[in-house]
């Protein structure tokens, strides 16, 4: 069973490719052209329209330009203001049109480049599609080739093979439909490519036409600029001639005014020279007085500075001594304070020892009183015991006597009589009582010995207690001496403090005097170096320099009038020849005497007789005045130089 051709279906990849190709085709299609481009395309596609278009244009500005080019006489005519304004307006319009044409050409070039790039990309895609179509065709051919049948006994394998063949046929049909679609796309792309090439050719033609029109407009603009320059030059020449005439009139008036001013200035200059000569003399006198005052002020300042420096050195020496004394006093005060602190500590220790010893003495005195009381009680008891012992001894003696009597009776009565036994028992009881009494006696004797020992110990303690009292007395004497020394040191400290305060007041007074001296020095410096005074002096010095320079220049220019033509020195008794009018010194003229008769002029060679020479007293007087002026100017020049040196010298520093 042969399968039927299925309806062409596109998979997702093919649909995506178709959409991308369609988008590219839309991009390739030119956008809505501008009015200018549509007009140009219409002109290019219809030559008759373009001819009519250019004929219409020639009726406007181009007609005027062509008429101007054809008729050169119109260029030489003087244009009216309306013509100038229309010319400026036309030039502005042409410039704007030229700029717009250039912009349009640039956009067309960019579109052309973009179209070329897109055509190149479409060609590449077309090549890819062709290669894929060839590959699919090869696969289809390979699939259609006959294969050697393999006999299979299994029916399931045949069914499977049939299904595979059906699927292959379906795939082949799909690929055929896809190839047909690709062929149609290829044809469409070829059409788009031809259209793009035609568009490119149109754009190139438009570009060439635009460049030609641009060149024509540039040539027209150049001609108009030349015409405008000619007109501007003519206008400038007219304005300059009018201006020169007005300036000539004003210059004539100014020249007359300047001549009048020059006459006034010359009269003022003569007056000024006279006043300047007077002022120069006054300035020289004032300068000498100022120099004397400055020298006197400098001497006073130097003396004051020397005395100030000496006083400052003396003050510094005194201050250094005061500082040394202060340092020594501070060290002594520190030592004394340390000693006082040590003495206070020793006194406190001694007070503590005295308090302790006094407490010990009180305790010992109490013990001694108790011991004395115990001793008195012990003595009283001893007396009682001695009395009782005496009584016991008396009773013991009586008992001994009785014992002797009893022993005698015993020795006599040796019988066993009950009475004797009773007596014996009484004797035995007496012996026991005697033993008890003896024991009590021994005990009392021991207590007496103990009391004596205690009394001895107490006496020793009392002796020992009296010996520390002597130590306490010695310590008290030492403490009293230390307190006296401390009081002396405090007195010395007070004296040193008083001396230090006195020195401080003296130092303050000296410092005040030093400050006053510094203020005086500053005042002198301000007086000597006041900016206003310095400015005035500098201005006066500059004015004096200018005046002296002018006077020197004037005198130098007039020096030839008072100079002998032979010795080139100032005239000495000038003699004037009446024939030629030349003047020489008397000695120079005598040396030029020819043959002893008459005189020969060394300047012009004219001969004069002896009567043709006269002594020029007026010129001699003027020459003497000229010499005096030269000497005065020399002294003034020296004064100006000294003033310049004084002002150029650095300021005198004042010791602070």
C-alpha cells in the first residue's frame, strides 16, 4: 500500500527559520522614503519631469545666477541694499540646501552600506540553504537506492520493514516539501536581491546627481562671495575716504591747538626750570639737613642701642644670678624641708617612745606601789608570824620542859598502867601538834623568802625604770635642740623668701625699664623708618634725580656754546673775531697769530687784523656761570647718588 502525500507541515525549526528570513526580508525592504528622496527618485525615473523641474528652478535663483554669469556687466554695477539682502538670503538658503544635501548623501551612503551587508548575509544564508538541500537530496537518493532483499522467515520482521519503509516515504515527502519551500524562498531572496541592487544603483545615481548639484552650488557660492567682497571693498574705500577727510579736518584743528599748547608748554618749561633750580637748591639744603638729622639719629640710635645692649647684658647677668640664687635657695629650702620632715618624724618617734616609756613608768609605778603594799602586808604578816613563832617557841620550850619531865616520869614509870597509856597518848598528840607547828613555820619561812625575792626584783625593776628615764631626758634634750634648729632654719627660709621677693621686684622693675627702653628704640626706629617719611623722601629723591638729569642734559646740550674751537675747553677770556664771528680763548688766539700782524681763524681760515678782535665779556660771564652750574650739578649728582645708596641700604635691625 503506497502512502498518500501528506499535507506539508513545518516543524518548529523550519518555522523559526521562515520567521527570521521574513524579518530579514522586511528589513531589506527600504523604509518609507523622505519627500526629498521620493522627489529625486521620481526625477531619476522620469527624465522629462527632471527637465521640467530644472527649468522651473532656473526661473528663480538659478536664473539670476545664470543671468549674472551671462551678463558680466551686472557684476560691475553697484548693487542696491535690496540686492545685498536677497543675495545674503539666497546664500544662506544655498548653504542650508548644501548642508541638507550632504546629510542626505551621508544617510544614503549609510543605507547603501547596510543594504550591502544584509545582501551579503542573505547570500551566505542562501548558500547554507543550498548546501542543506544538496545534502537532503543526497540522502534521498541514498534512501531510494535498491538494497539486496533478505529473505526472512519471520512475518514480524516483514511488518517492521514495511513500517520503516512507510516512515521513510513520509520523511522523504516531508523533505521534498521542505526543498520546494526552500526553492521558493530562494527565488524570493533572488527577487529581493535584484530589487536591492536596483535600489543601490538608484542611490548611486542620486549620489552622483547630488554631488554635481553640490559642486554647482559651491561654485555659485564662491562667485557670490567674490561679488560680495568687491562690494564690501568699495564700501570700505568710500567709508575710509570719508573718515580720512574728517580726520584731516580734526588733525588740522588739533595741530593748531597743539602749536598753541607747545608755546604754553615752552613758557611753562622756562618757568619750571627756574622753579626747579630754586627747588633743587632747597632740596639740596633740605637733604643736607635731613642727612645731618639722620646721622644724628643714627648716632643716637647706636648709642642708645649700645647702652640698651649693655643694660640688657647687665639685666641678663642679674637675672642669671637671681636664677642661680633662686635655684640654690630652692635646693636649700628642699633640704630644710627634708630635714624638718626628718625632725618631725624623729620627734614623733620620740614622742611615741616617751608616751610608751611614760606608760611603762606608770605601770611600773603601779607595780611598785602594789609591791610596796604587798611588802608592807608581808612585813606585817612576818611580824605576826614572828610573834606567833616566838609564842610557839615559848610553848615549845614549855613543852620540851614538860617532855623532859614526862621522859623522866616515863623512865620511872615503866608499868602498863592505863593512866600511863593515856599520858603516852597525850604525849603522842603533843608531838603531832608540834610537827604541825613546825610545818607551818617552814611554810611561812618559805613565803617570807619569796616575799624578799619579790622585793629584790621590784627594787631592780625600779632601778631599771629610773635608767630609761635618763634616756628619755636625753631624747627630750635632743628633740629640743632639733626644734631650735628647725626654728632657725624656718627663720633662714623666711629671710630667703624675703630676699627672693625683693629680687623678684627688682627683676620686674628692670624688666619694665627694659621694655620702656625697647619702646623708646621702637619709637626711634618708627621715626627714622616711617613709611610715609620714606615714601616722601623717595619721591623727593626721584624728583630730584629727574630734575638733575634734565638739567644735566640741558647743560650738556649748551656746552658747545661755551667751548673753545681749538682747545675744546671752556672759554678763558674769550676773544671774538669780527669778520667770521668765531670765538677762541685769548691764549689760543695768540698762538694762532700769523707773522705777528693780525690773526688767522683756525676754524674757517679767515684773516683778521688786530683791530678786528674784541674781548667778549658777556660770553666770559656766561661761561663762568656755566662752570658754576656744572659744579652745582656735579654736587647735586653726588647728593642724588648718596641718597640712592642710603635708600638702597637695608634697614637697621633693632635688637628685640
